[in-house]
């Protein structure tokens, strides 16, 4: 069956879309930090804080690549349970419900 574009273009488009979306989120957060900082609360105490944007781009690219790699293993809808198997422990042990200090030393 002919395709209008190669699969590599689709994968690259997905990664670029994830980067664009992450960049918009980072710009939004930085804009709020700058505006609140101009109001006198001093959230951004150094111009080096603006380097958070390139750092967010690098982190976004890493997660986009990891997500693209994870989707190569998903062949059926039931395979999404494997992704949930990896995400659920990260959520439970991230310190959302209990402080990290409550866990044993080996788990920190």
C-alpha cells in the first residue's frame, strides 16, 4: 500500500511537535515568572534563569525521543498496559504522596 510520506517523516514530525509544544509551555512558564518578578516578588533573581528555556528544549527532546522509542514496541491497544507498568511506579514513588525522606535510604 503506497504511503504519501515515509515513516521517518512521520516520526520526525511527532518529535518536532513534542518539541514545539514543550517550548510553548516553557515560554509560558518563563513569561509568568518574569511578569510576577516585575511585580516585585523577585522570582527570577538572575538573567541566567532564562537558560531554563534551552534546558527545557533538551529535556523535551529527550522525552520525545523516549516516547517515540516506546511507541515502536506498541503493536496493539493492549500493549499500552506495558507503558502504564512503567509510569505508575514513577508516579507513586516521585514524592507526590509521601516526602522522599520517608523512603528507606536505598530507595531515595
